[in-house]
């Protein structure tokens, strides 16, 4: 059941949107609900990030979805490595490093390359994890 909005409220909304330059701030100021617009591909990306701590782009998630989520969740990060875009949450960079290395199909990598990857993600791997990637075992 929809409720009719008065002309006075419409004018207040227009005024606050111009003043604050933000629909969200206007809704908060007037005590109205605000639809975040998180649905479709953006919602799918958010679900995968919440479930795994990371998500690969693979063509179905684009920059538009990332920007939308970043607006509401500033802790989301993204990095492109080996031609793949990976989105991940703060605190989940180690999981993201392991995920990108698992899908990279590299059998053996140099210590320097591994060091550069962990630096990009601002994380460190344990000695066992490093050995795993040097041994070529996947």
C-alpha cells in the first residue's frame, strides 16, 4: 500500500538533496528509508565477498558494481594479477593471495615473484605456504 507524499515533503526533499548533495543524507535528515540499490550483479558480488572473503571478476562483475559496493563498504579492495581481477575484504588479503595463486596455473615461482605478490596484497605467507608454492604442488 503506497502512501501519497505531500507537496511540502517533496519540496523539503528537493531542498535537502540540493543542500547536502546526497539522497542518503536527505533521507536520514527527514527520517525516510533509503534504498541502497544493491541488487543484481552487485548483490551477487557482495554475497560472494561475504561468503568467501573474495570474488573473481570473470566478466560478470565490473567496475560499476565495485564502485557501488565501495560506497557502502569501504573495506572492499580490488587487485588485478595474472590478468584476473580479484575483489576482497580487508583482513582477507591472505585468502585472496592464496586464491589468486591457486588459479594462476603457475607450477613454480621465484621467491621474488611471491614476495611481490604478497606486497601488493599487503600480507605475509607462512613458511609452509611459501614452500607449497615453490614446490609446484597445487
